[in-house]
C-alpha cells in the first residue's frame, strides 16, 4: 500500500463515498471469476489466446478512434 492509497481510501470512507455492499459483491465476483478463468484458460492453446487478444486489441483501437 502507498500513502496516497491509504489517505484517499480513508477520506472516501469517512465521507461515505464507498458503497461497501457493492464493493463486497465485486470482490466475491472477482475471486470466483479469476478462479474459473484460470481453470478455463489453462485448457486453451496458446496460439488461440494470442489471436483472441490481438482481435481484442484491434477492436479497442478502432473503438478509441471512433470507427467502431
């Protein structure tokens, strides 16, 4: 943790800008999703992952340029 992170978190919590229920639900979803994702991705060949990631990057680049 850094000083900035701790200070900001404290100020946001003190001023009630943090939705603890939503944060907890997101944390649970992230933990479950990362577990399932790691199991699934270990079964996919590397070349398919490279192709999928390349397509994703091209899509994001086109989206940022306003083409898609």
